């Protein structure tokens, strides 16, 4: 069994990394986040030119037809460079929801084409999230409506909703409460079919956040290593001291142990395995732990100045904190693991790692 990524996947990740290294430098992101809207149409257009908005759109609709495993690599890059929510929400999450609609559905056909060419921003409202990200700029809002028998899905234009901004400690996030009225005219999926979409979306959303948390953890580690090499005390770089080396080595261990869990969850989701939800919850928990751990150790090495606006660490640290509770907080995902592990039919131990539930 081959667990390595193929050359095309590695090449795509490398090209995206090189592109974002130039176009999403911390000083540029600060400038964008300090604007009223907090987003750059110019950067979004460049991302579309790179094909990122078309990654999950089927080839028949003008996209590249890539899946969850590919996104487990892409989301790490989005986290590493602090790219805001709306890209992944549109290109990965909303696309997955729209693709699951019937092929002749007018909303599906209209918006998949616009996602592929980069001309659409889509905001998602799911019961697991108290607020909607990037609702203020959305061309379309896909909102869940819990009801008897499941969860309906509705597609609404900006004029059909009332958006109230909510402040966040993370300058990269633009959150809002959205007030709207469901109607038969806006419904795109009934309660039964919509519940399947809602369940799939929370898994894909959690996987997206997990990948970003790994990218954020790696970025905070890199920033801390650079600082430890430059900051001197007693005539030598602080990175030369054993205690600092131990802090950084512990972060590396957390990240490296979290990556296989992320990739296993992506594989389970891509193959629609029966235990995909459990794999995703496991990934969300360990990736969130890696993000928090990297942030804490980064602050210990930087000292109090790591919290200040002028230091890049705080940009990625705050994002890791808020993403921890996005697409299901720790209690939500621990509950899913609890139910699976204590079930009578659960298989535990190394021998069950690649067992496929029937």
C-alpha cells in the first residue's frame, strides 16, 4: 500500500507555496485586514488564475476535479500563509455541497461555473457554527435550516439576508450573524436530503480547518526558530540553549504525529468510509492540539512581545485559537469519538488501523 502523495500533488503544493510566499507575505496581509472589508479582490483574482478556486469543481463544469486528499495538502498552505476563510469555504466546502445536488439543478450549474472562474464568493451557514464567515461580501449564501425530519438547505442572494458583523480576536476573520427567512423559493434541498449534505459538510469543514491548523502550527514553529536564531542572550543565540531546543523539538513532534491522522481522515472522507466522521474528529482534535501547542511554545520563546501587533507570530497564533472552535469545538468532536470508541462493535488497536468497517 502506497501512502505517499504523487508527483502532481506535490508539484501543485509547491507551486501554491511559491505563489503565496510572494503574494501573501505578512505585511501584505496586514494591509488587507486593516481595510473595511478585510479582503482583496486583486488577491482573489490571482488565486483564481492559479486555479485554486477550480480545484474541487468537476471537470465537466470547468474545474480540475480534485478531492479531499488534495485539499489536505492545500489547506496546510492556506493555514501557513494565513489566507482567509472565503477561499476554502467557496472552493472546497461550498463546491462539495453544490456537487452533491442533482446534476440538472439550476443553482448547481450556475454557481459551479462561477466558482471555477473565480467570480463568486459563497458564504456558508451551518448549525455547528454560531456565525457565518465572509457573509458581508458573499455573492451567494448557502444556509442550513434545521427542521422536523432533518436540515433543509437554502440559497439566498445578499439582498435576502440581514448581516450584522461580529468582532473577532483574529483580524483575518470577518464573522457575522445572518437573519433570513426560509421559503420554498429559496430551498435547494429538503430536510432528508439536506441532512446528508449537512453531515458531509461538517466533516469536510472540520477537515479543512484541521489542515489549516497544521499549516499554522508549522508557520509558528518556523517563526520561532528564526527568532531563536537571531535573539541573543549571554552572548549567544537563545536557540543554542538546551531548554529552547526542547521546546521546539516538542512542537515538531506534535506536528509530525498529527499529519498522518489528517491524511487518514482525508482518505476516509474521499472513499466515503463508514468511519469517516470518527477519523475527521480525531484529526480535528490532534491538529487543534498541535496548533495550540505551537502557539504556546512560540510565546514562551518570544516572550511577551509575541502578543504585539508588530510581531508576525500573533497573526497566526490568534487564527489557531479561533479555528479550534470552528466546524465543531473540542466537546463536539470528543463526543463523536466517545460514541465510536465505546460502541460494542468498535475495533481498537494497531490491527484495526486500516480495517474497513462494513
